[in-house]
């Protein structure tokens, strides 16, 4: 499925193997930063916060201290350019840009995005000479999403407001199967989502991106999924806990090698942890979206995303019951929406969030938002809610009406009560509400219900027993790239934390007794665990 991967890497780095070597060198330097300072995903975020708060000189000093120890850390050179630009030292900033570029930081980090701190530098001839134009400028993407079998959505970011066309051709590369267009704009951070319809389910295609009439010099590949309601076989790769750790970004290659048909990112995807600082949110999305490993994977595998605390707000946060309070809630949602390609976003602008559902064949995924309207008042614990009343009613009706042979309830935090000790941050703090959801499964007589989740920095299999209901198996995985790890759990059916890992879920509903198989792979591609479950095992008697 990913036969274009190598070519795409060459496209992302115009000088090919040389640039790849520089990327490896700066990733090796990042390991030294990690050892000598702190978690890599935090180092430059804390310095960016200092810059945004108006103390660029302090930031410059901190960065120079890091670079005296680790001069080949490209990210530190990049952030030094931001700090110097903020301090009005344009020539020195441009010199730092050049050093960062030469260390393998992709050019998209410098010429794209609306809140990088480099916007004024881009107007200068010395800066422009470092990045000579040559054809269309695709900054980030393409990223696939909302694959219905007969249609697919494609997300891109351009350098400026542009007309973007997607051309989908049959695998022979000649016959045009479909085309569609949309326009990127400043309001959407120069992103747009192009919806292509009229495709054939379970079919291979090639596609190209045309920006303002100029075709991007790379052809990408996609495969449509089974149409809704039809028996199917497909593979999901999923996980959370994807803080930016350069040496672990190879995880996206490992996932690609596993051959998934769908990628599900279940929260703690970028760790911005700054709901009142849009510069930080943009920075965290941009650095992930610029990584060649991530771009290669998501250009060919559709992505479905929800958020958790570190993407929405801060650690263990709760958004509260109101749409416009706290005042950063809607702006953070807009940034999330501009950087993802989901089928839906809660109730839209009137009730923003990240809940939605989708089908792959006759398998139904119901994605929940555990942060935006979460309310847990320590002084009145009589009715805490993780979902809020509108989402909860939607969830109950969606479960009740599900036509899935398997119905998968997806949460950013574990469903099982013991996954985080006695913490109230998981469903352990919302026992009554979880009981209401399980009651819907019990009373509607839905068979084949499964649970998925993230948040804990390991991969688990849990088996939840509930009176009058078949066992609910929970697949949990949330250490895609993170260094920080949580202890293995003896109470789980299986628990693994030795290396970064992700979950794979294989569905086969073509069998007389449909199956779902959960397996865990680590960052080097080794299968750690496998468990097959028959639908007859998770059915009402």
C-alpha cells in the first residue's frame, strides 16, 4: 500500500539522501538534549513560551546554552531563529534559519504557517534566497480522511491562499476517475479539505495535488475502503501519546510497515498544553506535520482523530459546561479543526467538540470527546459528566441505532476503572455516566460491542465484566512516541510498556462467526501480543 514512500521522502527533501543523513544527525543530537536537559517535547515549548511572553533575550541565552552542548540540534537552531527574529536581529535570525535548514529541518517549517514567529523574515530577500521557489508549494499534507469507500477527503496546507485541486486517476495513471477542488485561506491557516466523490469501494487509485494550476511533483496512492453496511476485512492501527521525540518519529514508518487501512489517533497527539497560546498550538502541529515519516504515512492511510487533555488544554483538564467559557475553548477547537480531517466535529460551531461516528463496511466506530464539556465539581460529585448532556444524548442514540456487526466505543481515556489507580481522570471519576452507557448496550441488545482508548503510556488489553452483559474487551494503547512511561498493570489481561508501541485491530466480518483480533507491536515492529475474539463471545445469550 505504501509503495510511494521512498519517492515521497525524496520529494520532501529536494537533495534526497544528503538531507536524510542531516535529519539523522539532528535526531541523534536530540537524544543528547533529552539526556542533558529534559523531555525533548518540552524543551523548545518552554522556550517558545518565554519568547511569546516577550522575553526573547532570555530565550536566546537558554538556546545558546543548549547549542554550546549540542550544536547539531536542528530544532534548537530553528527556535533560535524565532527568538532572534522576535528580538529584531534579522541577520542573525536568517543565519540561524540557514543552520537549521542545513541540519535537516524541513523547509515547510520556515515558509509555511501563520504563527511561526518567522513571518516578517519571509519578506526579506536574504531569507527568500534560502528557499528559491520552484513549482507548487505544498507546505503540509496531503492527509487522507473520511474514507467512505465511494468518497474520500484530502487535507492540505499551502504557503498562501490558493486554489487546490485533487485529481484521482486509476492505477494506470491515465484514466481520470474523479476531481474536486477547494480554496485555502488565511482564516483556516491556509488549509483546506477537498472532498472527492464518485470512487469505487475497495479500489486502488493514484492522486495528485494541483496548487494554483501547478501540479505538485509527486503522485500519491490511496485505497478506498468497503462501503457502509457491507461485510469487510480491514486493519486499524491506533494509539495516543505521540509527543514530539525526533528519534521516535520512526514510529510512523513502523506503523506504515504494518499495512493499516485506517489510522486512529486517540489523544495526546501533539502535547501543546497551552490553550491560551495559539502560537504554541500551531508550533506543535507544524513540527509533527513537517516530519517526512508522518507525511508519508498519512498521505496514504486515512486518519481519524480525537483529542485529550494535552491537546485541548492542560494535564487532567476539564472544559466545563459552557460553549464560550473558558474563552479559549472555541479558538482551540478551531485550531484542532484546521489541522485534522474528521467526518465531523461535535455539534459544529454551535456545540463545538470532536465527537463523531463512521463506518468501515459493517463495523461502526463511535468517537467520543472526553474533555470539551467535562465537569467534575469536587464540592458536588452527585452528577459529574465527562461528555456533557448534548454529547451524551447523541452517544446513547448512536449506540442504540448502530447497525454494526462490531460497534466500537472509542474514548480518549480508559473505560476500565483501575487503569490509573484511583484517579478520577479516567471513567473511574464518572462511574454513573459510564453505567448509563453500558445500560444502553445492555438494554438495546447490541452485540459485538468493543471498547478502545488511550491516555496510559503503555498498551493493554482489559476485560470489563458487568452484570447482565457480555464481557466488554477494551483495547488501550498510548505510547506511540513518548519517552515517559506508565507502569504495567497486573490486573489487565495483558500489559506492555518496555518500548513505544501501538495497537492493531484486524476485523473480519466475512466469516460465519466474525472475528476481531487485537495485537500489540512495538516501535521496532515486533509483535508483542495477539488475541482473537469471536463475535459469539461478545453477544447476548
